[in-house]
C-alpha cells in the first residue's frame, strides 16, 4: 500500500465559484478521522475505490487560508487480502423504507436542473445537489430509497404510485435524451436493502437510459437484483456496498466494496 500526503480542500474560491468555510473543513477532518472515506477517480460511480483517506488535519496556508491535509492510502495488488487494517469502516447512507431521496450533480445545465426539480415534485421530494469536485464531472441523477427483500418491485412502485410513474417515465426520458453535446449522463439507483444480514446498500447505474431501458430496469432488473442478493446473506467479507451496471436488459456486477473501503471483484472462470 502506498501512502501519500496531499491537500484535498481549501477555503480558497475554486473554479466552480464555490468556497468552503473553515467550519466545513473541520467537519470534513472529523469525518475522515472517524471513518474511512473512499478515494475514487473523478467521482465516477462506475469506478471502484483506488484507496481510502485514512487521516486528516486542518492546516493554515501561507496566505492565511485553511486547507485539509490528508494521509491517503492507495491500494496495491497485495492489499486486497483481508489482513490490511480494518479497524474502522466506510459510512453508507441509510435510506428509509418510507421515502425516496433525489440528488443531482452540478454538471447538469439549467434546463436539466428544471427537469430534475419537476421529477422531485413527482416523487414528493426536494432534490439536493451533490458536492463533487472533478476536472470533468459526470452528470449523475440519483434516486435512492430503502427496499425490503422480498418486495422490491412492489415496494418501489408503492412509493410513487401508478399515475406518478407514468409522469416519471416521461421526465426521465426528457432528461436523458441524446443531445448535440453527447454529454454522458448517468441515472443511479441507490437502495438500502433491509431483510438481509448484514444490511447493505446496492447501487445500479444506467448510462444515458431511454424510457424503455428505465422501465425495463424497474420491471425486470429489480426482480433480477432481488434474486441475486440472498447470496450475500451472512456475508463473511463484510461487504457494505455492491455496484451493478444495467445495460442491454442485463444486470452486470461491477464490484463490491468492503467495510474497510477495499473493492472486491467476481473471479471469472478460465475459458
């Protein structure tokens, strides 16, 4: 494992016109020193963790501004064994059974944000903007909720209702329609799965989905997902999160993430 020290956030005005306060940086330091924070390439949810932020401290810069200096551990091949330090755990946001959460990235344009706001009205939820700092950020709309194993499809549709679902399909199709910019836009579902021990979160990603692909996942993909998850009951590897890509009406497992932030993959059989 390679350990590097780096500055990850400061109180300077950044290229997006945002400015973190000293208090915000202090909260970030406390978070890093309490739990493992995943290090990921460009905040692309399809990429597995490349490491983890292990420690952090607030430092004052020469220009009197403040910064968060971290000690980041970059994983190497031999680190995927179970012997690495796992005294702490990553934190996964827990989504409740009786509500849907909606969030979006800053890289959506003004017209797209308006559509996201309309989706929020349909889902009876005020969308929140995710703060992700990347050189070339990917636009991600996330729909999140808790689902009980044994009633995935019924549980999801009961949250939105049939009338709202028809409106939702139209808005999702409008948001992800192809345009001249050919910008990559991802629809991500984030589910907290109840009825499985240990409790896990599952992310399913759709790349620029059409209305048909969106509907296919909710009517077919959710059933496939529910059939797969019992395999992780009483999991010996302490997996906290599992990430899938849904394309071509198929659910493809990308990777899992252990509680210590280490990614895990499915071993493919030799041909």
